[in-house]
């Protein structure tokens, strides 16, 4: 039962493999995908309160891991629902695409349960290589070859980040003689004055920085966001980041604030991510590139919560990344719905959206308002809690810099909203949406508003899951 969600997902992959052997309509494959991911979500929810170890205790099943698994599967299900028949993915690879999507989610679910270095490496690579293959599967009907370049870049940057992480893991094993996280961190607690320890931990963290698109492992973001299909980008922009935050939280909690050098290193990464992401997003014309750069900035905000080294800060970070996933998915829902042929959208393509698709315009507005940190949405509540917790730990300069970045972000987010509501349609046609897409829109709007106005229930759940590993 402990491994039931992963086994269900593995079974889903086998079903997609069977579908790939025939010539089935896109609607059939998509309906099967929605059904299977709904079953995986149900089995994951059924195991939320279970605890135990697997594979010689290399994988831990507890409230912490299961909470993140629920988020991962829920976000994936939402992506599958609103991407309709995936017009951006080549028609001959639809079933194969879902195979790799399932394998990537399987890797991410295994990753959040991993408490041993080799298990972490295997899970991370399983999730990564599946996505490396998904990126070039974009349809070439419009003559674009950008997905090939994006796939190669994603692979090369990913392999480099993995190389750094493996190098750091070898150092940790050499220093402690163990590959188990609890043993490693216990032994390292007395060694943080040694430069080699700081270098080893920083190298290991680089693998998670890459997944979270955190400075200085952010270079892949704009080109991969632009080159991959809208469906793949929606997945990359949301789901792997949940697992990356889970693993960063595990490492930071186990390490604690025993090394000032490490604290300073994380602080520099947080500030650099916020400024680089927001300043770069200001000049973007492509909507996906803008969201990619803004995602780098939001990764910096998540790191602010982890830097407090307190359970309230970790809770705020988990709350914020959950809210960020819903906000981001709301924006990508609009992108996938407006771009019916799967092409990239320029920001100008949203002109007069409120006349062409009122519900999509509302979804986009609430998503962007929340990303900008405007009350009463979850983005505001999340940023407020992150900054309050940082202030309690005397990170005054960090709070001031984060506040400046919030002001910068408001400008480019509201520019998109202005275009959607205050300009003419320029003869662009109506946008037709399916019932499931509308349902996903309403669900995301409710999540963004309810989490912002009534955060207590979500914070209590987040704190309960974090306290399991402290």
C-alpha cells in the first residue's frame, strides 16, 4: 500500500504504451489520460496518512512526502485537463507523450520520498530524462524547429547540473562514509567550518536549483519555455518545482543554520534570482518567456522562506509554492486555450481578451494579480508571510530588496492585464473553450482566492507535514 500511488502511475504508463501500439483518436487518448491521472490522485489521497520505509528505507513515506505527491499529481491532472487534445504535440506521438509524462511524474513522486543519495539521483534523472524527450515532441506543422534546439539545450544544461550534483554527492560520501541523508547531515554539523563541506553541499543543491530554475542554474528557462509546446511548458513551469522545493526543504531542515557561509550563499542566490528574473521579464514580448523569467524571481522568494531556518518559514515556503503552481497554471490555461493551433503567444495576442473570452480574461487577471502580490489573492498572502518571517530573523536588507522586486513585478504583470481589458480585439475571433477547460478555470480561480483569504487551513496542513521531518 505504501507504494500504491507509484504502482498506479506505473500501470498508467503501461496503458499508454498499449495505446501507442494502435492508431487511436486524440480524444480517446486524452480521456484515458484524465481518467488514469484521476485514479492516481485518488490512490495518493488514500495514502496520505500512511507512514513507513521502502527499499531498505531509501524511500520514506510520511505526511511530508504524501502532501507533495498530492500536489504533484493534482497539478499534472489540471494540466492534462486544460490542454484539451494537446494541439502543440505532434499527432503521431500523443500516446508516447503521455508515457513520458507519466514517467516524469513517477520520478518526481519518488524524489519527494527519497532520503538516500543514490535514490535521489535515480528519481531525479527518471523525471528529468522523460521531460528531455517531451520537449522535442512539439508539432512541426508551423515550420518551427525551435523545439529541437530547446530539447538539446535542456539536455545539456540538465546533464551539467547533474554532473555538479554527483560531484557534490561523492564529496559527501567521502566525508561521512554514508549515503543516507540523516547520517550525512548529523556528521556534517560539526564540519561546516571546512570549505570542502560548503562546496559539497552547494554542489548537491545545484541539482535542485536547476529544477527550481534558481540563480545561477536558470539559463535554460527562456529558450526551453519558448521552444517547448505550450502543454510541455505548462508542466515544466509548475510540477517539477514542487518536488524541487520538497528536496530543498529536506536539505535545509537537516542542515539547519549551522554554517553562516551557506546562509550567505543562499541569500545571494535568492536576491540574484529576484532581480535577474524581474528585470529580464520587463522587456519580454513572448508571453511564455515572460512567465519563465518571472518564475526565476518567484524561486528567489521561495528561498527567502527556507532561509529563516524555522518551521514557520518552511511552512510559508510550502504555502507559497502551492499558490504559485495554481497562479502559474491559471496563466498557462489561458495560453493553451487562446492558442488553439499550439503556437506561441505574443503578449499583444491577448488584446481585447475580455470580449473574446470573458472567463479566460478573468482567469488571467486573477492569476497575474496574484503573481504580482496584490491582495486578497494567495500571492499576496504568501509573499506577506515570507517577508514577515524573514523580518523576524533580522533579514532587513533581504526584505527591502524583495519589496523592491515586488514593485517591479507589478509593472509587467499589470501591463498584460491592461492589454487584455483596455485594447480592441483587432479582428481576432472568439475563443471557444470546452466544459472541462471552464471547470479547470473556475477551480483555479477558487483556489487562488480561497487560499489568499482563508490561509489558516492550508498553513496548518503545511505545518503538520513539515513537522514530520523536523
